[in-house]
């Protein structure tokens, strides 16, 4: 029989290493440049789960080697120079709350012997006016861009840590290598050997009750995402609208000997993992800060950098972790992918995520999809001007003769009037001349560019051919084909800004079908760029499905893409 002591020993216990609020206190020095000098005082720094910092210094000393301060702190922060009074007695300085003396650094030595510091442009302001003329005891607030807290004397960092805002998912994996990881929220207890099989099975089940992770590889080792101990309560608050944002889980990966100086993070740190998690869930993910910790889990550095404070809204998810179990695979594929960290990939991924939100109007959803497709067309398709196919050869020759004559007369006019290209008028005439030269040509439209994008080797998606055939049998209003409809919708959304459902001939259901299909196209493009070969949730299917990325074939009926049969 299993006794209470055995059950207690096999029950996972939540750790408390992750602090979602805290304070730093100590003596601080702020450096300024015009006039040069420093302000010293006692500093208290408070931060909360939202990532907001409050930094307050109680002043006890001002040092300004360049000049004598006649009006103390207010003069020093303002950067103004007092002027003598006309009567020769004393000085005058205007009251100006626009503090122009640049604060270039803030360093606080905490009572524990650690350091909180920031460099670069730091906003600051006094919290009260001086009514007595005394500056000692007055307080100043500071707002740096990315302050850092360093735990002095710590070992080298082994892991990076990101607390995740609004990440809601199922956690379906576990790994023996991670059971006793120092940064697990729930470490998995070891079960004694030699027990009867039935007892061992029961205790193992109890020990693994909280052993649920999303696992990925990064920097040559396993990383993971784990839900917080009170994940269910936090999730319920998001879903019911009680809070707009909350930390739900924590993401941990290996540093692998890389530099953790902020200037070096751009070269290796996976900032865009937040976009991948958002892509999978359809929910915008953010983070209040980044931590770096030792192998034993001790804090080395906390970088208070804003990685997004999104308001929670549900959206179109591409990965149902319970069904597809593909989130960790996506993260693992990203690290060494040729498209990873490229601007076009990041923009397409971000715009796709924005388009997924159920809080947006259909025009806003489509505008983000068009931006995603625009940037991919720009990268993979040459959208150059071509000869207008509607002109016959004789018409083209006739227009060309008129163009030649017109350009000749324009050049003569500029010569007579001495209009040079260096002038504004000359530059305007240059642009007009260039347009005249290309009068018989037309740019490849958006719809045709998307059709070409689908056929690129990187994607090889047959959706365009399927919809071209569909448009021949069931043309859109005005006898438009699929590419014409795409160009028309993009023009309406990007230039007019709205669909006129009341007086126009637009069908909201048809537009919704096109929107979901375009969303699914971009999803599959992202998955193909990442090299993902497993299953996902197609945007055009309203029920949970387990579908491979290459599910659309040349003979796939358009109704399976969401269109009417």
C-alpha cells in the first residue's frame, strides 16, 4: 500500500525562483552633459508584472564643475543659464519644466552589492517644486530605455529566460533531461526503485502530474516553455476579460557561451520567438523583460526591455498543440533557417499575426494580409512594368511615335527656358518625362503578382490555378477572375479604407471567404519557409483538423478552400 509520506514525496511542488515584481534600492549617481555634472542620492526602483518601472532618486548632492549653480537643481536640469537682473542685484531664470540637460547614465549600487544601471538617453523630471530653495531631499524620477540589473559576483550565464504575456497553449511534452532543470516551475520528483509495479505506476503518475512542456532546441541544447503554477487562474482571467494582459508561462533556452551584452543580443537572441508563438496560437505574445541565469538558476542579469505589452484577443490559430504538437518544432526549425531574422520574413510573420485577431474589422484583417503578401512579392517576385497586352502592335507604334514627338518638344521647351534638373521644376519635368516614356506599359497588378508568388519554387502552391478555374465557371461580379478580385479588394482596402456593403455590390461573405483563404495561403508560406513538414490547422476549415502543409493539389475543389461549390 502507498502511504501518505510516499504520495507527498511524489507530488510536484512549485518553485518560487521567478519573481514577477521586485525592488532595487541603493545609492545612485546620475551623469549629465550640459552642463556637465552629477546628481547623487538614494534610489528606489520598483517593477511589477507589467514590466513598468518606477525609478525615484532622493537627492542629497549636486556636482557641477562647469559653473556655480545659482538656482540649484532646477537650473541644473533645465540647462538654462541665469541672467543678471537689470538693477545689478541677483539673477533671474525663467520657470521651464522642459528639462533639457541630457541625462546620459544612471548607476545604482544596491544594498546587496549588486548594480542597476542604464546608459543613453534617459528621461528625468523633478517630482515637486522647490518651495524653500533647498534641493536636498527633493526627488527625481528617471525613465531609461533599457535599464539593466546585474547580480555581481555571479557565475557565467547558462540560460536565458522570458516571462510570456498571454501565451495560452497545451503543453504536451516532457523530457527526462529536463525533469530536474533548475528553472522548472515544477521539477519532477524521483520515484524510489524496487517498488511493486502497481505502486510504482501510481507514484510515477503523481510525479508527472505537472510535467508538461513545450520543448525546442536552441544553441545546441533543449529549451522549454512551461506554464506558471497558477496558469489556470490566469487563463480564466484572460478569457473572461478580467485582465487584458498577464504572464502565463515562462520560456527558457541556452545561452551557449554567447555574450549577454545588449548590443550583442541582436546577433543571436531569438526575439522573434514571440512572433512564432503568436503565429501558432493566433494571440499576440509579449514579455516584460529578459533574464540570464546560471546553471543553478541564480540570477546574473535582468534586462528591463519592453518586448511588447499586447492586449489579449483571441485569433486564428495555426497550430493546435493538443492535435498537431508542432510549436516546439517551429521554434527548433527557426534557429538555422535561411529566412530567419530577415526583414521580409519578420514583417510577413508580424502582419500575418496582426491579421489573425478576431478584434479587427475585415478591412483591417485584409490590410495586414495585403502587407504580408506585398513584402513577400517584393522579395520573391520581380514586379516590373511590361508592355500593355491590350494594345495591338499598330496602336503601340502609333503611341510610341506620339511619345517620341512629345518628349522632343518637352526637351526643346526646357532648353529654351533653361530649366535644369537641379531645380524643383526640372525634377518635376524629369518625372513627367519618365512617365511619358512608359505610357504604353503597365505594372504587374497585385493579383497577378500573388499568382506568380504562389508558383515560386520556395512555395509551389497550386491555389492560384484552382481559383482561376473556379473564376471561369463562377466569375465574381463584373465577370472578374480571382487575380482581378485580389487587386480590386486591395485597392479598396488600402486606398478607400472600407467596403461599401450598404450601397455597393460587395458580398461580405464572399470577402470573408477570400480573407480566410489568403490567411491560409500566407500561413502555408510561412510554414514552408521554416521547413515545417508536419500538420497544421487550415484557416479555411472551421473544425479542428490535422492537415499536412501540402494538402492543396491542382485538382482540389475550390469549395475545400472555403468558396461556394
